[in-house]
């Protein structure tokens, strides 16, 4: 899926305070098919709203695991977003 579409959908949900829709959307993201920059971008984009999104922690974990699987430094890439010592 085009990264601009993903960002646009999430942004629309966040701006409209449609937490349930956004929560469902981030839960369904297929992280193993997303580019590295999109993975990190989605986590950063939703970070401020993580208290409203019960699936945010799961998204963070899935992104961290996917970055690790790709041989990338997920801890560095996600620094400041959450304690991610296991990455």
C-alpha cells in the first residue's frame, strides 16, 4: 500500500479523534510488507495519541520486531518513543 495513503488515513482518524477506527487500522497494518521509513513513521505519527490507542503498544512491538528481523537497529530508530531494550 502506498505510504501516502497510510499516512493520510491515520492522520484523518487522528484529526477526527476517531480512536476506534485508528486503533483498528494500526492493528491491521502488515508490518512485514512496509518500508523501514513507513514503519518508523507510523509509530512516530501515532506516539502522541498512544494513550487513546490500545493497539499502540502492539504496533510498537511489531515494528521493533520487524526492524530487528531486517537486521536494523530498531532501538536507535525508535529511540525516545518507548523503552525498547529488547530490540
